[in-house]
C-alpha cells in the first residue's frame, strides 16, 4: 500500500468524514458529535490523509451499524503521550474483554448470526489496524463490557 505521509490535521479529517455520515445518522435519530474546530492546538499527525479518512470512516460505519436508534456517537481527536489520538465511541452493545483484540482479526464478527449482507465482510477492522501500523501508529478497541458501548481508537505519530 503506497502511503503519502504528510502533516495531517486529524480533527479536520474527523469533521469531514463525520459530515458524510450525518445524513445516515439522522435517519435513525443518532446524534453524531464531531471534533470542534481549534485554531490554538491543531491535532497534526504525520500520516496519509486518505488513510486517516479510511480509518475514521470504517470506525463510523461500524458505530452506526451497532448503535441503537436515538443514541449518540462521538468522534474525538486530541494529543496523547504517543502522538495524536482519534476515537469513535458509541452506545451500542459493547464488547467482552476477549473480543477487544478479536474484532481486529480478519473475518471475525462479534455477532456470528449476522450475514455478510447485513453485517459486512469482517475485514474492515483488520484493514484499519494494518493501515494504522503502516503509518507508524496503532489501532485498538476499549469497552466496559456488554451493554456499555465501545470506543475504537487510532493513535498516529505527531507532526
């Protein structure tokens, strides 16, 4: 995968990608919170802008697939010890501890009863992790358990 690494405002990419998902969220009365515009401390990473957009779009697509109608999905971006961190948090069914790593495996589906037509191919998060690592970053999930939502994160090197 050829990468075009450059200084990328991750919050700006998060807002742009999030705007694309707002109509879909609105049809289910899901509130989509996007990163605020900040001129004082932009969250600039050394990354491929198109790949950052791909990661966030995949996270948002998954969140919308699992979030209940009338819930909230939050996209957040900020600085961390390791660089620039972006996250997509939903109020969906959450994940068991053993699923936090498994969801990034190829063809893994949390709900095995879902068909590919209804639930995707099971490779999106594997691609997210590979893309994040190719840019010198990492991707992972966090959840307080079933019924408590999930947060999917990516961290990239700061510019």
